C-alpha cells in the first residue's frame, strides 16, 4: 500500500438516549474490545470510549459517570436536552478530533457487530480516510422498518444524494475526514449524505446486525420521519422542481380542459358532472397543499439555517484529556 499507517489513537463514539438497560452490558463489551485491540497492537493504548448522553431522562448519565470514575479510558459528554442521534454522533466526533487519529461511531445497543471493528481499522491502516459500515441484511428489522428504509434509500438516490444503500452510522473517520466534516456548518445535518460528499478516499466494511437485546428502539416514527425529511431537503432542491413541473402539467391539462368545456358547452351535452368536478377539486387541492408543504419545508430550513444557532451545547464533560475540561 502506498500510504499505510502506524497504529493510531482510536476514539469510539457512542450516542446514548435513554440507554440505561443497554449501557451496562454494552460498556463491558466495548471496554473488552478496546483492550483487545490495544493488546493486538492495532491501536494505541491512549485510545478511548466517548459516551454522548443525548439528554436522557433515565439513569444513563449516572451510569456514564460511574464508568468514568472506574475506567481511565472512558469519556462522558452530556447534552442538556435531546438533540437527536445525528447531533450526538457529530458532537462526539467533533470533541474527539482534537485528541485522536480516528473515530468509530456505533450505536449504544451494539446491534451492529463490534467484531467488524478490526476490518474498519485494517482499511484505515491501508490509507482510507472514511470506512463505511454497510449492513449485510435487514433480517432483524420488522416489515415496516424494512419497507421505509428501502423507500428512503431509493428516494435519496433519486434526489441526487450520493448515499450508500444500507449504510448505517457505524463508520470510521480519520482525523483528516473529521476536520473536513467540521467545515460543514449547516444546522440541518445528515451525516450519511454529507460524508460521501467530502470525497476522500474511502472503503466499505460489511457487518451483521443483531436484534436489540436490551431496551427498545429510541428511533420513534416521528424521529425517522424527521431524519428522512432532513436527508432529502438538505441534499436536493429536486422536490421543488417537481412541484414546478406539476404546476406546468396542471396548467397544460387546464388549457385543454377549457377547449373541451367550451366545445361541450356549444356543441355537446352539458350533463351535470359533479363527480368529476369533485374529484378534480380534491386532487388539485391535495396537490396544491402538498406543494405548499414542500416549499414550506425549504423555507423553514432556510429560516433555521439563517439563525446560526449552535447544534448542541455540552452541559457536562467528564474527561481526562488535558484540555478536556476547558474545551468549549
Ligand atoms: N439515539 C440518540 N438520540 C435519539 C435517538 C437515538 O442518541 O434521539 C441513539 C440511541 O441511544 C442509539 C442510537 O441512537 O445508540 C440508535 O438508536 P436505536 O438503536 O434506538 O435505533 P434503531 O436501531 O432502532 O434504528
Ligand atoms: Mg438499535
């Protein structure tokens, strides 16, 4: 390999939202994995695990505090309130970029196979700046999740987003990639779409997904919907263009309708066709409302972006990194 690397400092970033049930066993497995990777000489012994508490209402933060007190290699970051999975991952990565050579992000329930980490690190050693985790199958998901995921990835592709199908947020990023990511200042963040946009050298690792062992999914239907809308609106203005095209089409149809109506009026039979009128009112009304909604989404995004509000704010930081306490 032209640019193979020395073993580096790894920071594993874990977003946690109400994960008290999962965290106890997950943290043991993660610590084990970290030690094993250090022993095998794949990563530096200064590597750490970063838990980001996304404003949990249960005992998640207490567990993280205890883990921090008992383990040198644990870091805890805490949001004051729930800012969502994407912001939690981003915060963990942006904290880590100051101290590590690369990060791996993984969910707190460890549904994603942690034994794939060796493959991620191997790909990093070979000179890749980003390593995407792509799941092997969706067998562990219910019918609805499978269907919505397929629809989502198809839509994203139509919308010109360069996204890997079935790529999760299980991903390795080098310091270089993290620094590039930090230049993306938009508030409405969709990591799975933005990271391929950076365009650095990358590769893919396939991994297994297991059913969630403890607790239940923290991705509610509304959170999934928000993620999908964020993904689409942050990458493409195609929906607005489609609305525009729909408008032109409707006008064309309307034009022919006028000719048809005038003709019928003078030469034909003007039967009281209330059903067709009602139908067109509903269909057109629906199309108008939908179009307004799509435009509204974009106007709303614009409004949110122009305010330049911080994406998150750390309420508490537990860290032994030298500058950990005073970092913003
Ligand atoms: N999560 C988060 N904030 C949220 C929702 C979820 O940080 O608002 C975290 C959660 O703790 C987990 C990861 O995101 O570590 C993925 O969530 P989950 O496993 O519930 O999603 P699913 O696997 O069902 O898609
Ligand atoms: Mg999960």
